C-alpha cells in the first residue's frame, strides 16, 4: 500500500475507534464548534497541539506557522485570531513556542535558506532587540533556547497589540493571552509567566516576564 493509502487506513481505524468509544461524538462535533482556547504555535511536526494538552477535536482552535510568529501584516494569522475572538469567543489565546525550534535555529545562525529568510527576519529582530540577554559564555544551544523564550514573549505582546485583542478588551470581553514553551526532550510545557488580561497590563507583565528569564551566564 502507498504511503498515502496508509494514512487513509489510519484515518478509518481512528474514526472507528472514536465511534466505538463515543457513538455520538462526530454528530456533536458536526453541529457545533465551541473551543475555549486559540493555540498559536509552530508548524513543527513534533509539536501536535491538541495531543500535548490532552484536548479532543473541537476543543482547541489552532493556527500554526514557522517559529510561531505573529505579524501585523499577516492576514492569515489575524483572520484566525479575529474569528476565534469575535465569532468563537475563545477565552484564552496561547502562544506556544518550543525548544529545539528549527526556525529559531536558522534565525540565530543567520543561515540563508531563501524565501523563508524574510519570515525569520522577525525572529532575528527579537534577538537584536534583546542583545543584552545573550553572552559570549552561553553555548549555541543555550542561546537558541533563550531566543525561543524571548520570541514567545514578543509574540504574546504582538497579539495584545492587535486591534482584535484591544477591541475585545475595550468592550469588556473576557480574553487572556498567555506565553508557553514546549520541550521536545520531555514533552512538558512551561509557562513563561506572561498572561495579559487587559491592554494596560501589557507593559508591566512584559517587563516582568523578561526579567524572570534565567540570568544570562
């Protein structure tokens, strides 16, 4: 059987298993989508959003791109955010990066790859903005881990500065934006200590999260 045929067979087994455990699952899922969470994460195949937080289909709205970047000119990401906040009325936006991120590595090493260099320029800008958080004594891995953390914090701030988040807060909608990071080595998530629930809280929460990172060596 071809590789694609294997995937279709896997899908049938998965569907059959779900229906055995919960015969009404797909009927309910087809009628309504009501997630409480929007996950903005990396497209890396090793970071399956639903699976690592133990949620079923329908419980997590997901947007993924290389290096979990939120750019104010990216209409794809902004459309997902707008739909999640204004239509689905999610209560939490989780920006999740991960250690060992290939996009962060390429950005840190300034490795030319072509078109994607333009996208990863945003991550390089994060490194440039926080030069004091890196030292010559840090190993390459330590530096890339630090950049992955800083990138999450910056992207949380970018979400909070969108008109979508600011409008939600101005009309009194309950919305919290969080920064997490995932470890490929042990499968655990780490809260980076940045949760923003109103626009005027961002500056202090941002500075607190940056200061809470482990001191540069």
